[in-house]
C-alpha cells in the first residue's frame, strides 16, 4: 500500500510540475472589440455572404456544400432576448464574432421574449424587425444561422381560453 501511495505521490508531483511548465506558455485571453490589426483577427476567413453555396450535406465526417466547397463551423449560442438587440449592438456583436472566425450562430429559446407579453403566440413587429436585422447582419458577414425557437411553450393568460381542456 505504501508503494502505491509513493507512486501516486510522485505522479501527482510530476503532473503538477508538467502543468506549471505548460501553463507558463499561456497568455491571458482578453477579447476586445477592436481587433482590426490583431494577429488573431480572422474575419477575412469568413466567406460572405452566408448561404452563397446553398445546400449543405454531410459526407462521412465532413460537411460540404453541394458545389463541393468543404466547411467547418465554429459557433455560438444566442438565446433569450439577445437575438432582439438594437441595430448598433447587432453590428458590434457580428464584427466581434467574425473577428474570431465564428461562422455559425444558433438562436435558441428566443420566442418568449418576442411576444406582446399577453399572448404567447403573437409576436411583436418591433422585436422581429430587430431579429431580422441581426440575421441580415450575420449573413452579410458570412455567419450562418440555425433556429431552435421553442424550447418549452409557456402559455400566457390571454391564451388559456384557446386551450383544450
């Protein structure tokens, strides 16, 4: 038992020393909004506009557009009321994502925040105009989108009379 403990102790000590050597090479990731001259700005990697290659298909473990162009997606999830940000914020977020070569966004659980607050199925024009603008901005930058609009449908009081018992 003492031998096992000794082996375990040595391996932990070695692992810590190795980890410290590796982490010494790390640098802090402190994203900023202005990466125009940054070495990590990858905005030029995006092929605008998103959708120009049309249909996407899977070939084995690879994704490829119908025209033969291969693609890999690096994406983020945007949920709740965030797809409905004002135009200036949508533009700022799009530039930020593009600078890190993010080429895919999944809008998730967002319809709850686009209704009139009384009906769960009546969406407001103002919120959808913001969503449409954000989507258009992403597409122009070469960022693809997917929607998962409803996670669980929350029925609001004005809808209760329309439900079956």
